[in-house]
């Protein structure tokens, strides 16, 4: 199982910044970096303390992959509510209001509730989870999330026997989120999980990363993280969680039914018409690496899909 | 042969995206995913250049600005250069010439096949743009270069299929293409303005010198 680390052990910023130096050295030794030297030179001006490689080495995911840089995680995002560009959401979401923020949790439950963002932080122990995040566009990151298992909320609201799926909805507010004026997509953003997927220990609601509160472009103030599924399943800036009987239709299922299915499990054997699902680029590295089944979480989650044809249930 | 100002200007404008790309790359401003971003930028530049080349003849004829005749070839050639750079970004930098990765990709993805066909089809056009060939080929040169209408359509199909759900961007490019094509029909093709403003005429003459 994934290692759970208390918030107190989260790396000070100075240490993860030092990793950039390490990367720079690594990159300068590859031929491709001669042309694409961006990762190497980006922070050459920033003063960083001597690399603390020993402490650094401990900040990896369960497969010993180093963390993706904070600047990359917060500077390269898919958040179509702001823009279809990867770098624009950072600027466009600067003034995004995340307080007050209420999340309604209802549907087929015994105890519907509405929680304030502070309630989430005070009611549930915030843990660090270092997960790989694999975007459907064939790039990936290793992200130290702060959050808590979704199951803890479900235990409080108590889904009834009618609850088979869970449906999430992002804030709809075109004044704050200009991308929601783009008529190409059926807003608001909706995602869903099967109840057993939602109850799985790897599934978390995240309120932060790298020891800090989430930035708006990363889905502040609260988002879902499901590490064995493509990134778009991990819905951002959630305002409504509803326990439902029927399989919810996500925004991407509605926008491109032949391309995006409900499950969207990371699967190198099921191809996508645009991006290779067999390989991926880890952000911060130049080459490509093989994509792993269930994003490397097979041991934890494969049993959820026993007997299912994953080619059909993509 | 004398090198005109418009040729110098055209070539300068043509290398701006390449210089921008190199500068951004070296200073680390090409996003967290520089290879992907560079692939997109080279591809887009190619499309803009090819679309612009389709507007050259109508602009030259309607406004009697012969300078656009002179820049058409440069613009088309840059369209080809950037398409080729786009191809290199994909094969060399992204997939590191690993055929066991690249070949299945091309096999599985129609948008890659279409893009590849468009690129290969541009090669004879680029080669025959050399003046000697153009003179030797006579009428068949024109016929060959009509192919650019189809190649542009293929390129736009490549873009539309590669777009992730966003319909606006491909729609804008396709509209620009269709407008350019409208000017191939006799009625619009024969449009002429009566008199060219003096200052425009002067710029035209200046750039051709």
C-alpha cells in the first residue's frame, strides 16, 4: 500500500528546490537537452542552498520516482474552466475566490450535509500522499498531495443501498471562470466514480500539495485525486458531491463519447485516437517512459475490475 | 538576380518563430513540457504560413499589390520548413526515433497519417519552387501547385482531429481557409479595386526594389 506520511514530515521548500539543480545536471548530459534546455536553465538565477540529496532521496513515490517540481505542477495544468492552454490557467485564476466555499454532499445518503472548506481541514486528518498523475495527453507528474480519503466523508453521510455511483460537480461561474463561456463543452464539469472506487483507500479529496493549500489552477480549494485513472477524472474545485443510482455522464463522456469512457483507468493497452497511451513523458524529463497498467497501482485496484472487459469499459 | 526588400523582409518574418522558439527554450519559458509546446508551435506556424500563402494571389490581384506575388513563395516555403520541423519534433525529440514507438502510433492514429501525407505531398511543391524548375515546368508547374488547396485541407483535418474537444480554434482556421478558397471562384477572383491609394502604391514599389 502507499506510504502515508503525516504533514509534519513534509519537505521544506528549500530541499525540493535543490532538486532542480540535480535535474539540471542530469539534463545537461542528454543530447536532446541541447535544443530543449528549458528545464535546465529555468532557475539558474535562483539562489538555492547546497543540495541535500539525502533528505531529497526520501521524497519519492512508492516506486522511487522523484517529485515533480512545484513550479511545473502549478505552472502546467489542464483546467478548461479557465483556458484550453496549459499555462494560462495560472494567470487567469489568480483572483479565483475560494473562500467562502461550501460543498454540498447529498443524494442517496442518510445524513446529507453541507461543509465549509475549513470543516474539511478540521474534521479530517490531512495526510500526504505522493501519487503519480498520468494525464490522458500522455504526460505525467509525481505530486505530493495533502488530503484525506474520500471514504471518511462517505462514512459520515452513510450512502443508502440505492447509492451505486458518486457524482462530482465543479463550480459553475463563468464570471470567474472565463473558459466556461466556450460553447464547445457542456458545462459544468462533472465526473463520477463507482461507489467501490470512491471507497478505495487510494481515492482522496485533496486540499493541498507540497505542504501548501492548493493553488486555484490545481483545483482549489478542494479536488478529487484518483491516481490509477487519467487525470481528468480527478475533478477540481468541487461544489457538489451526490450519491446516485445511475452511472453519471461526465463532461468528457458527453463531449467525446468515443474517446472518453466512464472508467478512464490508465491502460497502456487501450489506445486513444490522439495520444499514445503506451508511453508518457514524465514532466521534467526529456525522454519517454512506458505507461504502467492502472498507472502502477495494479496491486491495489485490479480487483475492482475483475471479470470486466477493460477494452469495452475504457 | 537582385534581392528585393520584400524577400529580405519575408525571410526575416519567417525566422522569427524559430528564433522565438530557441530563445524560449534556452531561457526555460517553453512550459513544463517544452517538447510538446515546441511541437505545437512549429505546427501552428506552418499552418499560418500556408494559409497566408493562399491569400497572396487574391491580395495581389484585387489590390494590385504585386508585392504579394513575391512573398507567396517565401511564405509557402516557410510553411514547409515549419511542417518539417514539426515532424522532427515529433519523431526525433519526442519519440527519439524509436520506431517501435513511432510506427504503432502512425498505424493507429488517422490524424498522424493525414499529417504525414500532407507533409510528404509538400515536398515536390517545395522542390519545384526553385526558379529553374518553375521555368522548365511551364504550365505543369501551376497544375502541380494547385495541390496546395488539398494539402491545406488535409492539414486542417489533421489539426481538427488533434484538437481536444475545443471546436473554436479549428473552426477559425477552417473559416480562414474557406474564405481564401472563395477567391478562387471566378466572381470573386475578378474583383479589382479602382485605384490604389498613393501611399500603398509607394510601399509596394519600395518593397519590390
